[in-house]
C-alpha cells in the first residue's frame, strides 16, 4: 500500500485515429506539488480531462484516494475531492462572484455526507474564499468586470470551494504578467500548505520550476520523464522535445 | 420576497382575479380571450424553465402541449370504450396530461446527453413532427380528421363551462409561476443557471448536470402538457394541425425573450403583452396578423433589448443607482 493519492496505470485515449495519450503511468503522492509540462498538443489537457472525468479514457485504470474512479462522471469525481481549474477561465457569467463560489459549496460540500453548511455559513465561506484570492471587494460584481488575473483567481477560488484534496491547475498563469504570475503562485503555494495536492500544468518554465517538487513531461501522448525538476529537464529526451535534435 | 411568502400571495392573487372576473365580467368573450392569455403564461413560464433557466432551447412546445390535449381526448373517450357513464374530471385529465408530457420531457432530456445548442433545438422540432405523425395515424383520437369533444353540460364551481376553464387555467398559471419563482433562487435554480452558463464548469463544480437537465425537461414538458389538457374542452374540436401548430412554439419562445428570460416575471410580462396584443388584433383586424406581430416584436426586442423588458428595467435601475 503506497501513500499515493492518485494512481494512473496504462491510461490511453484516442480521438478517432489520433492517439492523444498512450500507456500513461503516473503516481501522485499526498501533499505533492507536481509540475506537468510538455509542448503544445502533447496531451496535458487531455490527461487532465481524462482524470477529471470530462473525457473517458479507453484504456488504463485510475485510482483516487484508494477508490477506482474509472467510468465515474465528472461531478462525482469532484465530490470525491478531485478539482480542476480550466485553461480558459469558465466563470458563470450570469452570476456575481459570490454565486460563482456558492455553486460548488452547494453541490459539492453540501452533497457530501456529514457536511451541511447553512445559508449563512455558505455566505461566510464564499467571502472567505474570495478574500483568499483578493476578490472580496468585487464579491457582488459579475465576472465580466474582472481583469485576466482576477478571472484566473476566481477560477482557482471556485475549484478550492469544492474542498479538494487534489487540484489540477491547468495553465492558470497563461497570459499573465510577471507580477501576476507571482500572485497566482503565492495562492497555489498557500493552498498546498493547507494540504491540497496540486498538479500545475504550465508552459511558463520559471513558474513550474519554482513551484514543483516533481516534474512529469509529456510528449506526443507519452510520458517521457518523471522526477525531480532539475533532473527531468536535463533528460535528453526532454531536451530533444523542447529544443529539437 | 421569500418563496414561503410568494406562494400564499400568488394563490391569493389568483383567487381574487377569478372572483373579480366572475363578479364583473359578463361577456363570455373575455373568458375566451383571458383563457388564451393565461395559457400563454403557463406555456412561456414552462418554456423558460428549460430555455431561460437551463439554456436549452425547445422548439417542441407544440408537441408537449398537444400530447396534453390528446391525453384528455383519450380520457374523454375512455368511458364509452369501457361501457361506463362515469366521466373523468378535467382536473384529473390535467394531471394525466402533465404526466404524459412530463414523461416525454424526460425522454427529451436524454437527448441533451448528445445534443446541445441548435442541435437540441432541431431535435425538439423533430420530436413535434414525430408526435404529430403518430397522432395523425391514430384513429382512436380521430387521426388527421380530428375529434369532436362535447363539453359536459354542468360546470363545477358554478357559472358556464368557459368560466370553469378560465378558473382552472388561472390555477395552472399560478402553479407554473409559483414553481418558476421557487426554482429561481433555489439550489436547483443556481444549478440550472450554472448549466446555462457553462456545462463543463458546472460539472467541475459538482453539479449533476444530466440529473438537473432531466428535472428541467420533465418539469417544463409536464407544465406544457397541463396547459394543453383543457384544450379539447376549450375548442370542442381537436385536430393535429391546430393542436401541434408551430405558433405555440414560436409564441412560447417569443414571450420569454420579449419579457426577459432570467426572471420568473419576464415570461409573465411577455405572455400578457403578446397574448393581449394578439387577442386585440384578432378581434379588430385578423388572427392572420398574430404571427406577424410576434415576429415584428421579436426582431425589435432582439435588436433594442436582448435581455427583454426585465433586462431594460434592470439596466435602467443600475444606471440610476450609479448616479
């Protein structure tokens, strides 16, 4: 019995004749900060989609927190503690920020046995989560009033509202300035300190290297490296994938 | 206003409306016209539960509505078939109509597993055509010839039968508006809105999207069926061409769009406005103008007020608050 929070064995996904992922083995330990990198089209987002239940893998098994979750649909995985933020922020546009956070609290936290937050407690928790990402003063605004970094923060706050044990942050820093990247990194580190295992899928190498305690590299649907960040990026296969022959 | 307060007020408004109309309206025409406007309130509110709250456009209103009507036609003929004189009361027919259309709504909900956006809308239109074809080929309910329905001679609750139909439709309008209002700020309503805004993000937030969509399609379909159930007794002649008429679908889309789709009051305003204008046009000019009026208003609102009358009022309020 290992202390792995997520165990992926031989995961494969095809889109027609195109092999998006093949034979992916991945083990993520509790409390870990895993960086997942790879060139565009390498299968990072597809892997996240398969693990979060948005897509269904044709081969392989996924065990989360000791439970096989193959065939489980997305919201059931979320309720188990597997959360994600999206590469392109997907806020609930018609609602203010409080309601954006209220939804995961109502449908995830309150759906778990033994938990039932009252309306007042949900309201307080919404404000707490928005404060954590610096959005408390915009709580009654709509997502359209937010800047890009605020939108990313809202995305993270909504994922955290599900009380996850594992969070996939899919390109949470794309398109942000250096100082904004630092802001998001600080949020992610704080979440990790609170006990949330985080998988950071990212192209910004400085952010990945400073954040991750381990690095996994995907190329053309295959995992080609997995280990300490400094070792992984010196792997000849990784260098070839990023820099060419 | 809390849902607990809203229901008694809605019921009280309905009762006062019926009592006042019974006291002061002596011309039967007003009941016929009022019945249609009330029917539109039910249809547009039902449509809005799926189309406005959940974001799935339904062009099959005619099918749900007509299935409710034909359920009543079947129940009307059933006693003769069973050699009994006991007639099924109209409220029971309304209940059965709601159940039949609700089941069809549930089936439609499963379409949303594979179909979204315009494809779902086209599928609901196809559903209407399939249902109409089945009825056209079902001799028991008159097939394409249609079926004559003789109203019972005695109307419960006193007054004529049209007053009775008017009272029942008022009850259905109160019921549908009350349900829509209760959903709006509930956990269910927030779940519907999450699906409308982004289905993938809703799932990722723990919202069981399929279950909620099934609830939405079933509820919406059931209310449409309930609105259609008294139709045979209103028209006294039921035929597929008029009961499955596309005008029901067009009206039930146009009314929430004109009134505003994000609030329970929007479809009510849209239904009263469009229903009244259409009734006025019918008696003053021609009923042939009805769809032209709907089309013109729809285009006008899509251009100048895409969020409907409710949206216009909300943005005016926001501007006033901003100073």
